[in-house]
C-alpha cells in the first residue's frame, strides 16, 4: 500500500511564525444530534473526548473533537485509525440518524506557531485574536482571505488550521506571506 501524501508534502516556512504541514491526519465528519446521549457516548468511545461546546475544540492524545455546527463535529485521529474509528462510531450509533465520513484526504491540516502566530492569522481572518478574546480551546470557522478555513488554539500556543485540500497550497502561501520577516505589526506584542 502506498504511503499517504498531503497536498503540501511536508512544507514548512519559518518567518515571524512557523507555518508547517501537519502531515497525514485522520479526519472524520460526524453529523447527528450532538445533544443526544448516544452521540456523546459514541464520540467518547471513538476518540476519548466529550462533545465540545459551541465554537470549541477539545484535544486528546492524538485525537481532537471540533465543533463545526449545531449538528456537526470534525473528529481527528491518527491517519491509520480512521476506518477503525468510523467502525466504532457506526457500532455505537446503530439505529440512530447520523453520518460519519472519512474526509482525511479532502483536507489540508496546518500548524502556525511561534511569537507571531496570532498576528499572522489576524492579518488574514476576520476574528479578534487578542489573547483575552481568543484563548486555548476556542474554535472558529471563518474565511482566510478568500477561502473557508477553521482553526483553534492549543494550550501550548500553537494554532491548528484545516482547509480544503484543493486550496492547501494557496492557504500555505497566504500564511507564508503574512509571516514574512519585516511584516510585523506588533499589535499583540
């Protein structure tokens, strides 16, 4: 079996922030009644996490649960565990109305880290990224320049961004341009 290859094939850039391809990552869209005890139990069993609240992200050991909408989550797991994770969801939700789909190869997953990470994203997204307004665990679906994107901040200060694979190169280059040395604005310094 061939090894998975991301759209960016390991690309990395270091400027006022580090922009890097996060590598092959398992991503599952789960749609259903997020308030039901069955869905909550299924998510816990599949990725070891609770269903996150509105505009929130929860992270575990190699997993994440991201709130996408009132009836949709994006679940993340190791790339080679997607089929097993979907099977766990299907078994736990048998008889329920739900949808669980592997979208791993349809998405690009990037990390933005370093002292200028907030500033880099703030240049491109209409989101208040001030530290008192956007804290670890918060999640946003928004536009990054002209493309849809979703991102969250982890406890270590790294932003994680997901966008469609078809615009992965464009997204990487946007972030890279916003991270060019000399382009510091200093708004969060």
